């Protein structure tokens, strides 16, 4: 697959993936590489442009990440964002210093004035709000650079050396808060890097199918299908490519949402593949009986899942390829090291080395989540599968606080279904990025009819997020919450109180366990 490539060089900025997504949204393929990647490796990718991300450092810190100055000799355009801009300025002979209080240090929304004759701002309004986040200041810009944008506090919000194709901005064009930010990225790609815009999902789909066919030949492929977006799209792609050679094992651990198992089965009925649905509810519930510690639940489910899958795999015999729905965000290596592990996310798609197979294939490895969804549509998967919100591998087990029983799982399933039904009915199903119900282990006194009740409290959770690393709680209209609450307490036995979770992440997490 030879697409024109832009390299996003990651200096540890929090928006590195967002930059990459924006580039791809503009129809140009790009990859995120750590800033420590050797220049030879970057050169071998024959990029048409580089984008340097922001980062937490100051360029004059001794340990600050650097860039090989020879990169600027390649004749390839560069767009530096925030730290990336300062680093470029510093490397090319400019001077960057800590900004004095209240002078050129800027955070958040800032009124900015752009020079429309600069290619980066071509065709855009001369002023607008940009999202700043820099404590450093370019006291002297390098030779050959002109100042192309300013704000009240800062004369050099953007710099450009148009002859060499080097551009730098102190703000973040990739975030939504920057007006016309995506247009600036598009200008960099099309006006400066002369991109063709050859990254389309239709093309990708055809090429990926051909590649899978070539690689698999007459071999057998095994895939663990969880019913989530990634593994479903992976299954659809493989089905299209090598249908009869594919076996999808769908382990139904009994902790899925209402009707989910049937929906998954129905969606794959149309392809000529071997679809195995394992009803393993009883054995999972048995293993989980009496367990209330979240990490323990995850571990038990992970292990049991592997056991069930292994048994099924043995029935098939030798397979040649184990397929996984790994997607690009799982693959990107950050330039700034790894963050602390808060929860041991068990992803049912990820299986290690216990099945006898020759090779792993990961056909979604290059795609972001929204691209995976697009690919799913190309392949004709139903919208309810393609636009499905994320669902954790351990399923409802981590949404039932305390010990798990079938009765509690059924109660939660019903309540969760009503919540989703009302959200969809209110036309809000594309608004929160994830929404679900949690069965707490708190019971409280209520009154129903003339009688006293002592039943469970159910929590509703809905969040908006770009990447699930941080999230804000969704402002669902009160009347929708009211309908959800009324329906649940009336229709679901065992629940007499509903609460709405209004914590963001951090300090909370999306899931309760
Ligand atoms: P947290 O709760 O960590 O969730 O803020 C962030 C996102 O990850 C999902 N999640 C999981 N996904 N296995 C998964 O495959 C897990 O064990 C797991 N735990 C949380 C969660 O639903 C949210 O989308």
C-alpha cells in the first residue's frame, strides 16, 4: 500500500494522536513516531511532511528531547506545534526563553491575528480564537523566518520560512477550540506538502482485502470475536477476504448487554464463515461467584476466556493465523514513556501464545477508531455494530459492584437497555461517547404503592471524551434523565433509586470498577 505519508514526530504531547487523526481526516495517511526514531528510519518512510507535536519540556532543559538537525536538510516541509515550534526555532538558531509572568506566556483561548499571505493561513479569516498552552517564548526567531501571527501578549504566535517549507505555531491547531485549526493543517498538507489526498477508506478496504488474501493463501484463520467494533470489523474484513477459511469464536460469557449475543450472531450470518458461539454463562458465573474485588473479577474473566477459547481452538485443530483486532492507538509508542496503569484492561480481542498458530495477523493495525468504523460501513456491517459504543471485555462484571449473580446481571441488563433506549429515543445516541448503567451494591429504603421497599440503587453514567484517557460527564437533559429514572424503577424489579454520576475522569474513571 503506497500512500503518501506524513510523519507526526511525538515529543510527548498530549494531543499526538489527535494531530494524526486530523491529518487523516484531511485525506492524508500519517503515522506517529517517537521523537527518538533514527533519522534513517524516518527517511526510509519517504514522508511528504513532518509535524512536530507539543511536549511537556522546555527546549533549554538538559533532558529535553531533541531532533537531528539533519532532518531540516531533507527538503521536507515541517510544521512545529507548540514545543515542536520552539524546538525547530531553537535547532535552527533562534532563541527560546521562559516567558516572563503575564507577558508572552499563554494558556487557553486566545484571540489571535493571522497573516493571510502565509500559506498556512491561506483563505482563512484574519483573526480567530486559538488554543494556547505555552510557558516559553521565542525571544529571537531563526534566520529566514517571518512572523505570521500574533496575539495581544505575544508578537510571534506563528513563524514561517516559506522558502524551506518550515512553519511553527505556538497554539494547538488540532484541538476543536482553535477556530479553523483543521483548515490550517489542511493548508499545510495541500498547500505546502502538496498532498494528493490519497487516503480513502474505499481504497484502503480493497487493498487490505487483497493483502489478507495474499498473506493467508489457503491457510486457516482463527479470530476471537467479542462483538465490539474492532473485532467485528476485523471479522468482516477477513470474511470478505478469506470467508470459508475463517473461524470466528464468539465466547458469550453471559455478561453481555441485552440481546447483544444474538445481534452479533445475526450480523455474521450473511458471510460464508465458520461462526462458533459458545454459551459459557454458567461456567463464568460459577468462577465469579462471591468475588467482589474488581481486579480479581478481571483476572478470572481473562483466564476463563482463554480457557474456553483454547478448548474451541483445539476442536478446530491447527490454524495458520490468529487474527486480532488491534488498532493504531494500541500500537503507537509514545515519545514520552508510559503512563501509570490504573486498571488492567482485559481486552477479549488480545490473546497470547497458547493456541498453535504460525503467525498473527492484525488487519486494523494502521487505523484509528473512527476509521475502523468507516471501514465497517464499507464492508456492509450493520450500523448498530459499527457505531457501537465501547464495551469493556469483562462486560457487566465490572458494572455490578460487589459480587455477581445471574439475577443481578439480568436486572442490570434490563436497566441498561432502558437507559440506552431512551437516549436513542431522544436522538442523543451520538452525543455521549459512552453511556451505561451500573448496579451499585447500596440498598436503600423506598416506598412503592403503600409498601416499603429496600432495593438496589442504580447509577447512570454517560461521558463525552476524545480518547477515553480523560472524560467529562455528559449534560443529559433533565427530562431525558427523568424518563429513564421513571421507566427503570417502574419496569425493573429490584431497583428503587437512580443516581446520575457527575464526576469527570480524572479524578474518577469511566467505569466504576
Ligand atoms: P476507564 O474505566 O479506565 O475506562 O476510565 C476507559 C475506557 O476503557 C474501557 N474499559 C475496558 N475495556 N477491558 C476493555 O476492553 C477492560 O477491562 C476495560 N475497563 C475499562 C471503558 O469501558 C472505557 O471505554
